[in-house]
């Protein structure tokens, strides 16, 4: 049966390697289902398998094609008199497979599939031997741009940028795990009109700025505030600042040097945050794309997309009562012109198939509009397919007062301060648990950072990104809640079970095997092998919170297993230790995909 089955896969894959079972369980089942559909129904129905994970007591997975097929063939002569009989036909023509223990048809034709326990056990064991990379979902996209974080030079990097950084990094990690080449782009705002104001202020207040260097600027955010104040209050300064923009964009050396200096200071501040968060990004800011703007606008003009309106040059788009402005009435370019040039570059020069942007939902309309302009220009296919663009919006971070998260003095919260606080609080917690006496100072630092930064990330990622959430250190550091701390403890506990067994896991992997006999072993086994599907779903629906939910459930399911199945000293010790190890491996991969650093003891 095994051999036949493998050959069957090879046939579907069109390759010669008969042992090549790549893809998630759902994808493997879909191949079986597809074969059954092909064998049972006419080709012109163009049926695609519908396979879903199911948590009911009748099966582990379900084929959901019957209802849809019934609606197409109902009334036609043939062997089918109700959806149930369609389901029954799918069930009967399924190719034999050692994946499946049993099948049954329920209700309006759902085909329930119970997976074979030995097959699940083997799959888990193979993952332990060959690495979790072998479980990666197979996606149709090969190269993607993820445009995330993207703060503005000299302005504050606020919690909105933090959300973009955390969610964007997690998504990029999931895509990378799925073997997509990801171009991680930091589209920093380094070319706006604010630079005229900043540079003019610098020149006027610090005539020797070139020597004074960084000291002249001091604290970049205070410097920004002071220059903004002057800009708003002093009309002649405003004019001089506007002239400065022209100088800068025209390439005047003095102005460019000042610009570079300012960017450099900002960049260093951003980098510190990225380093602490373990986030890697490649900066390609607005200035990078500015040389491409004239050519791109020329192309759009040639295609008849651009019109004059109130002295500005705009693109009118169906469904919007305001046009997309691409050249302002003063002749300057704006956010949209840069984004059009960047999109052009990403499609044509970088050959990205999927271009993903992360900002708060407040910018949704900007993205919808320039995507729609790109469609009209023929850069993106009208009716789906690649290249494609997606804007991932997210809600606000709120303070305990239910308003936008701010400091007590209503200032924007600095990310560095926020991370300091997270680390300090988690360190305090670790000291209260007596870790200061057990660990070296370095270990304490490392754990405080992993827990503190992990808490901030997880508290963000566990929410559906579209909803607002309330920032609370107390909540995110609660060891009993659905928090990073709780999960990191759960993982460390599994590591300690394995350590205390005194067994060498590498050795067990080579010589032992896994059996799933106890019901809670079976539940744990199924949950483990579903991991890649959850990653796939999180990517398809662009919802990292699905992965958090999975991780939390995994730790609860493990607890149930551990409280009912004795591990160390039992007859099933080897198999159960391997299950512990597999759980730890999957948990670590979840942590990795969420950007959280796992700890082996806590
Ligand atoms: N700098 C922008 C902001 O802070 C975000 C940029 C997002 N990326 C883009 N290609 N528009 O709001």
C-alpha cells in the first residue's frame, strides 16, 4: 500500500522520486481528494479539492466538496440523488493511502478523514530527524517585498511604527520559512518637505553646524519640535524653509551634507531599536526612489492617466471622489509619487511577485488609490494573479485611559524607553522568582531581554491586527495568561523534563520511535503536524494572531498530555520524550516566526 501510494504521489507531482512527499498534510490530502474528484466527475466541472482541518470527533480533516458539486449537477441524470451520495462517491474513489486510518461521510456529504496514528508518528519522527524546515508550506510566490517599519527621519518612531515592525517582521519570517525570498524594505521618510525646515533651522541657529556636528542637533526630536515651532510661527522662516527644499532636491552640496548628517543620526537611533528587537531590515527610503519619479510619471502620462486639476497633476480613479495627486501645485512630488515610483521599481527592477505594505489602517485609502492607479497603468493584472500588492493595515495601541498610547505628559512614547521599561519589569519579576541567585548576571540579562521584548511582541501579535489594543505591562507580563512569559515558561519546562530524564535526545532520535496510543498523545500528535498549515493560513489571511493561538493551544495540549501520560520512568519513555522534544521544536519555531527568543531554562 505504501509503495502504491508513493507512486501515486509521484504521478501527481510528475517526478521520479517516489518518496517525495513534500507539502503540508492538507496539501497531501488535497492530492488524494483531487484524484478522487478526477476519477468521479467530468473534467469540465473543473473541481478543486476543498480540504479543511476539523476539530470534531468524527475526523481530523474534512473534504468539503460535496455541496458545491451537488449544486452544479443537481437535476442531471446520473447516480447522485443527494449531496450525501456525492460525498460517498468521493470517499469510495479515494486512492488507498497509508495516511488514512478511516473515512466516513456525514451530514450533507462532508467526508471525514481520520489520519493514521502510525503515519502521524512517522511524520513527527521524520521532522525530528530532518529538521522543521522539511515541514515548510509550499507557496506559489517566490519573491516578495515586505515594506515595513518605515519611520520618518527626524520625527519620532512611534508605537505605530512598532506595530509595523513587529507584524512585518513576523510575516517576513513566515514567508522566509516557506522558502519565499523576502526583500525586507525600510521605506523611511527621508525626503519630505520637513527637511527644508530642519536644515534651514540648523543653518540659522548653528552657523558653525559643520564643526559642531551632532551636538548642534542634540536630541533629534527636540530639534524637530523647535524647528517645527519656528516654521509654524514665522512666515518668513517658512518661505526660507521652502527654498531650502528646492536647494536640497537640486543637489546643493551644503544642503545635502546637512541632510545626510540628520539622516545618519536618525538611522543610528532606529538601528538601536531594530537591534534590540532582533529585526533585520534594508533601508531603501523615499530618497532612493526619487530619481525614478519623473520617468514613472512620464509613463503614466503617456498612458493618458494624468490630468490637471487646480494646478496640480492628478489621476482620477473610479470609486473615489478625490483624485490621487501625483505632482503638487507647487511642482513638488509627494508621498503618492514616491510610492508609485517605488512600486514600479519593485515590479520591474526587483521582479517581486508580491509586494506587501504595513502601516496603520489610517493609510488604507492611500494604498487602495495608488494600487488602483497601478492597475490602470497595467502594472498589476486587473483580475488578480501576480504581481500583486497588499496593504496590511492595523489598529491603534491604546493607553489605560482608552486613548492613543502616550506618556503621562502626553508625549509620544519613545520606543527605546518602552523597551527599557519592558526589560526592567521582566528583570524585576525574574529576581522576585529568585533567579538572581541561581544565574550569572549575563543569564539574567539575556532572560530579562527575551521575556521583556518577547512580551511586547506577543501582546501585539496575539490580537487580530485590525483591532485596537490596550498596552499594559501588567497584562503582558502575567505568567498565568496568554502571554509570552507563560509560553516561554512552558517551553523551558519541556526542556527541563528532557534534561532531567538524563537521556540523550539525539541518541533517542536515531534509535527510538514514536507511538501514539493514549488519546492525549494522539491529540498532541495531530496538533503538531498541523503546524505548517497554521503558518500557511497565517500568511494567506495575513493574520499572525492565528499562529499565537496555535502556540497557546499547543502548550495547553501539551500540559494535558503531560498530566495524563507519565514520561520519565514509564514504559513509553522513549516515545514520550521524543514527543516532548517535537513539542519543544515546534514551539521554538513558533517563537522564531513571532520574533521571540526562546529560553532553555527560566
Ligand atoms: N513613513 C510612513 C509613515 O511613517 C510609512 C511608509 C510606509 N511605506 C510606504 N511605502 N508608503 O507613515
